[in-house]
C-alpha cells in the first residue's frame, strides 16, 4: 500500500503515476487496469484540490492505493465539506453538456466498479474499487 500526502496545488497530480507504479504487483496488472487506476486517481485528486480544498495550499489531499488479491482500493481524502454524489449531474444530458464541471466524476464512475463518498463536517473521503477480473 502507498499513502501520499499532497499539497493542494495541481502540480501534485504529477506524483500519482510514479507512486502507484512502484506498488508491488503493478507490472503484473493489465495495461487497461493500470490506465484506469492512474486516470481515476488523477481525476479524484484534481477534484479534491479544486473543489474540496479550494486550492488552499495549506490543506492536504491524502491518497491511499492498495492492490489486493481481487481488487484495487483507492481512497482520496480532502479537508473540504464533501459533496452529494447523487446531486452530480450527468454531463452527457443535453442540458448539462455546456457545464464546465462534472466530467471527472463521470469518467471515474465509468472506469471503476464501486464509488462511495463519506462526508464529515471538515473532510471528504472518496473510495473507489477496481476489480482485477
């Protein structure tokens, strides 16, 4: 398992791929799984920086990635108030196509098998699971 503690600046997303590629068993995963892990994690960290922590550099985004026997579990936590996943509009609907946000979560939802959001007063944790088979 890896844990990253990233400052809330967009340059922090550069640390994701090198960190996850060092996980034991990473090279044994299919190219598609590796792509899904990196893209999903990058999208969630970007959202945590911009929307959760509002790009406040003194706030951290914590990322945990663990490869298990049958799945990869990724947790991205920020210091924001969180969001209601059900309230996120589908960016493919005609009335939402011109919006500037909402596509990242749409992408993540389509790449993973499970996505949950746990909100607290001063933090938000998004957990995704990608099955290996």
